[in-house]
C-alpha cells in the first residue's frame, strides 16, 4: 500500500529548507571575532576599580577590546590569540565576560572584554 500526500511537491520543500539551513550555518565563521566598542555606551575610558593594582599602571592609550567566541567551537588560546592580534602586541588585562545582550552571534554567544594597553609607537617599531 502506498502513501499519498495531498501536498504538491511532497517532502521536497522540507528537504530544500533543511539543506538551505545547513548551508547557512556552515557559512558562519567559527573563529573568534571582534565586535565594535560601540556595543557598549561610549563612556570615557577609566581604569576599572575592581581590577587588582596593575604594575605598571595603564597608560593613557588604554582601550577596550571585545571578542566573541563559543566554548563549543573555540579554544581559549584562539580567543587570546585574536585579542593579542587586535592589541598589536600590547599588554592585555582580562576585564569581563558576559553572555546577555552583548552583540555576539547565536553560535558564538560569549563576549570577553580585555583592556588593551598598546605599546608606545617607538617600542612597537623597534620590536619589528
């Protein structure tokens, strides 16, 4: 006994939709990625009071770097390497990590915030 569907096209539209969804997810990058600092209000940078005393203290060039990642697809060293690259060899201080309304994607929902204290221009040129 054969089953008959009353829908035109049978199961083909469902398969096409599932295939399109798989292709869309496969196109998503799984590397940690930076997001713009504009996802947080544009406050003037101040050294957070809950950080331990830093030696040496942060310079006036310090700024925040935000990197999104997913613990299911990224290793900790990948995230740190991306942040180091964004900081151009400067000193990184871990400030925060959050997962709610942070501007990150569904596949990589965790945002880590680093304070980047970039090297002085002369020091960066000498190291190259």
